[in-house]
C-alpha cells in the first residue's frame, strides 16, 4: 500500500474523529486496509432525504490524493446524480480533465487539497440539491423534473428503509 | 490513534485550541505533513517540493486555486521552512506543557467545586436550622458546576487556518520572476539570485547553522530586491529558444533574437554549453558564477554544478523510446532491455525520477542517488497495485463472501430476472399503447437499484 496515501488518510481520519462534523461519519473498515472506508451520511434536513442514514463505501486509489476516491452508496437511493449501481457522480470526485458529462468547470473538480470531509459534505449538499442537468440516473432525473411528488415519495420510502423502518 | 503520529487536532483539548489553525497552515495541504522543502507557486500557495511537482505533472494547475502554473516558476519559500523547523522543534514541549497546564486547571476547578459544595452544605444546614427551606432547589441549581466541555469552539478557529501563507507569498514570486523579464543585460543579477538558490541545497557545506542564518539570509534579500519593475506573472512566457521567462509583449522580438543568435556561428548565452541538445530549454536555468563577465559567455558547468541542476521535464511526443531507455539506463534506473515496457511506462518513470530528483535538490538534507533510485522503485511498486481501475480490498475473499451471501445473491438474481421480465412486458405494453405510464417506470427504477451485485455472482 502506498505509504504516503496511508499517512494522509490516517491524518484525515484523526481529524474526522477529533473534529466531528454533524451528519458525517467515516472511517476505514478494517485497520489492515486503509484504502477502503465506510461512511454514513445523514439525509439533509428539510429535504425528502431527511431522517435517512445513507451508508456508502469510499475507495481510495494508491496515488491518493493525486487521484480522487470513488464513493458508492451501499443502500437503496434514488437520486439524479447517483448511478443505479450506487456510484456517486459529482464534480468533486472527477479529476480535472476528465468530464464524463462535459458539464463541469475545472474549479469544482477534484484537487489534491480536497479531503474526505469535503467530499462527504458535497455529497450531502448534492442530496439536498440534485443537479438534474447532468444526470447519472436518467430515470431519476426525469422523475425529479416531471413528477416531483412521486420522486419525493420514493425518496422518503428509501430514507425510512435506510434506518430499518 | 498513537501519540507518535502528530496531528493538528492534538491542540484541540489544550487551553489554546487556536494552535490547531497555526499547525494546519504549517502543513502541506497535499500530504498533510509538515512542509519539506516548501515551494511557493506563482499564485502564492505553498506546498512540499515533491508534492507540488507531482501535482503539476498530473495537471499543470495549482491544487488550491486551479490557476495554471509550471514547475520552473516554483520558488523556495524560505520563511516557511524556518517556521516549520522551529515549530517542530518546540512542538512536543509545547504540547506537554499545555496538557500539564490543562490538568492543573482541572484539578483546581475540582478543588473549587468541592469547596463550593461544602460551602453550600454549610448554608443548607444553616438554613435548615433556621427553619427556612423554601428555596433549596434553587440553590442546587446554582451549585451546578460551571464545567463546560470546550469542544465546539474550535470549529470557527478551524476555518481560517490556510490564509497566512497566501498573504506572504505572492510578493516573492513576482519579485523573482519580474527579474527574469529584465532582458539579458541584467543577467548578472539573475545569476546572483540563482546562486543563492543553489547555495540552499547544502547549507552546511559553507555555513554552520548560525552562520547560515546571520549571513546567508540578508544576502538573499539584497540580491533579490534589485530591479523592481512590477510585472504581472500571468504576462510572462518562457522563450521557446532559451527558456527564459519574458514579458509577452516582448517575447516575439526576444525569440527572434535568440534564433538569430543560434544560427550565427559564435556561441551565445542561450545555446552555447554543456546542456545536451535533446534536453528542453528549462535546463538552462542560470547557475552561479562569481566571476561572470559582462560578455555573457557562460563557462561550461563543472561536474559539481551539473549535479545540482534541476532536470527538465521534456516533451513526451518529442522523445523517442530508444532515447528514453538510454536516458534511464544512463541514470542507472532499471528498465527492461527487451522492450516489454511501453513508452508510456518509461515516460512516467522518467517523470517521477525528475520529480524526486528535483525535489531532493530543494531539500535541506539531500539524499544520495542510490537512495533516490530506491525511492523511485518503492513509489512504482505502490503505483502498480493501482493497475485495475477499481481498487479492491486485499483481504477480501471472493469465495467466502459469495458462499456466505449466496442466498442474497440468488434472491437478487431472481428479483432481477423478474424485473427484467417485467421490463420486457412493460416495454411490450408500452409499445402497444405507445405511452408508458410513470408508475411502471418507477417500478423498474427501484428494481434496478438493488441489482448491481448480480455482477458478482
């Protein structure tokens, strides 16, 4: 494992523990592999996602922080910017130069100074404000745009499911 | 985690949580370690030499503000390396002292609390004895210790930390690069500046630590301050012939001059000497010569000076694979003879070597070449794990996982089959009615969410 990446992740992990941010919990799944993290993101309040606890895995490449990690939800979630397999598609997780949807400006892309905390915060705000213009899940974007009521109903149901109701 | 992994959050529980912000700004934002050989970009952000070189070879942008930048524009951030060394020297002592202070404070508080309780008990007894026990509850409330965990305060502190370095730095970089805009005539001043740069790598050679601080620093200042024509960095451009940074408005004339000079037989400053012709212009950063003459002839580098030159990055498409191999072999870096490795791999290896080599020159304690080659090998080994684009947990046992989750997988497969059949049905229906209803779309959508694991089986 890349010693440099591990040191950096260790540092980030310590900061996350000692400097908790509301609604975000993250840490390596096992001490043997620091490159695979599990995280929990609370659904932002005043959105249909409110009350949900969304679990996801963060996978770090060996040249982290030069390349961004990937974030994949492991629970059911319906969101325009989340692929049906759970992979999150937001600009902060895309390295500059690689733009799958030809949409993002370079300034909001991944850069080595970003961190797990910032990524998870961005995901939280992505939950609150979906970007239906560059949808990863076309069906969800379509529903978000055309049938908001239905969308919110499903999202609420998923949110309840995430906490086992 | 362990105490031997120092971290800015160590300061949070101390009586001075603001030190967290201080330490955060003394750390590189890329590796989160204290700066090693700090370099400042032309936009004024500071990073470790190796970190920023690696970042710039991935994308030529400042990681913080995304402004375009290039390696030759990086400048030493001298004050930061001094700050880091003096801070790390006192860090442990400071932390211990503060922790002790905190313990003392807590002990005092506890003592006070006990005293207060006792006092209350006394008053209560007095009151009870006077038969007046109406407001006892009230007293109890007051007696509640004024103890409040100091946790939340530091979040506000944490917001500001990185600014300090940004304020100080831009000035340096403009100063140094504005010098470069001064045409060839002033090359003497440029040279003297760079001589200082070079002296930095091995300060112990000429100065003891104290000497270095007292004599070398002022010298740097006077040397760097000379011509102060304020030129915006963004208007600078490297001359394609000699590699010097020139103002955009004059670059054309300058390049023409350079080309002419190259064509003419007499040796000229840009093209005369030891740098091999295949290397890019960047190699020709001026080196120190105390006896530089106005004639602008530069004597060839001595072996020692050549050792200290920053290597140029070169251009991937202009370098032939054979040259690449030769170059790597000349350096002493492993590369296979049979030509199994692609040019891309070789190129990446050379680039990383250049990063490591140049960063080592910036370092205060340079390593030997052998150590650097080992570093390169370690780095490559780490990168190789990355080959599959999706990194997988090494301890992950596919077999065990699939057997223990067999039921779920089967259920998923079944549901996927069902949903696929349903989808088909829906599609047929839709084709028949020519108008799919929203609700069926939703159904398939939801079914689709659970299905990714199917791939695993």
